[in-house]
């Protein structure tokens, strides 16, 4: 079982502050409770999170929102999957770890594909969650590149960045990525194998060993809660005339 929800955790507070954006205004635009971001353990269904994201787009009114978000990301924001990734020995291990624990923050999958000279990271959203906003997809793609740069402290240049709806004005994105975003049928980032195995200066396997059990525990709890939720829905449907048909 996998989560169908997004985490709206405390990491958003410093991000929005750095962007100069009022969280209450964003939530109001999304039709959500204005103090939601201050509540512990909040998880939003995909439609609600997409509304939150659209509220952020509307409040900031900046076509370079994904760039601004990635530039605002810092390790001290302490997103558990980000922390786990930066403890990794290199980018390849980092994205493999994120793929394992991504459900803690979002209902999407990372598919990591290796060959002899490159590594591809593909982002996959479940169809039942609806189509994610293009800027959300783009932010996730930019974050993959940002992760490589944060870990290595090098200006890693991806071989390609692909998405179904590239921004119409790419000048700022090309300046950041050092490559033009291509239009394709999937969402992904491809890096050279040499960059994928370049050592992370942030590597800390001892700390990772101490931190991993908590991530596994959270993931197990999340999967259990999803299972219970699905069982409840099944019981309710069976109670309806015609089995909910």
C-alpha cells in the first residue's frame, strides 16, 4: 500500500518565509484553514494539496516559482527524506533512498534507472490523484538537480530534463540548469554516471544508520494507516445499496 496524500509539514514555514509569502494568504486562496500549516502531522489529499499549490502560485504571481523554491531549500529545513538523501555517499544512493521514502511526503514514485554511462530519475504520479500542477512537477525536477549540487558542492549539469509541459519562457531555467528543458511523455532528469557517483561532501553514514530506523517506522505507520483507510472505505461501500455501484 502507498500513501495518497501529501505532507504539509513544518518545512513549509521557513520556505514560505524565505519567499516573502504569507502562509495564511496562501491557505485562504486555497480554501483551506489559515492555521493549517501550524498543525502537527497534517496530510492533504492530492486535490487539496494541488489547491494549496495553486494558492501559492496565485499569491506569489511569479512564473519562476519553482526556481525560487529550489533556491530557498536548505538542509536545515530538516525534511526527513532530504536529510536521508544528504547523508548518502553520492547522488545515486541519495535518489534510491528518496525513492524508498518519498511516500512520507508525497503520493508519487521515483523510478531510478541505471546504465553504464548515465542515471535517469523518473517521477510518476498516480492517475487517481489528478494531474499535478505543472509548477509542482517542475519544482520536483529542479529539486533532483539541486540535490546533486547540494551534496557535491559542484554545479552539476544534467544531461537532460524532461517534462510534459515545459515553461514557455525558459531563459531563467536554462541559466539555472545549464540545459534546455525538453518536452516529452514523462517527467525525468538524466545525469551522467560520473556525476551520479561523485562523492557527497555531506555524506554521513553513521548518522544515516541512526536515522534510518525512524524513517522505516514512519513508513510502516503510513502504510498501515492507508490500509485501514482503504478497509473503512470498502466497508462503507459494501454497506451501500448495490455495493456502491
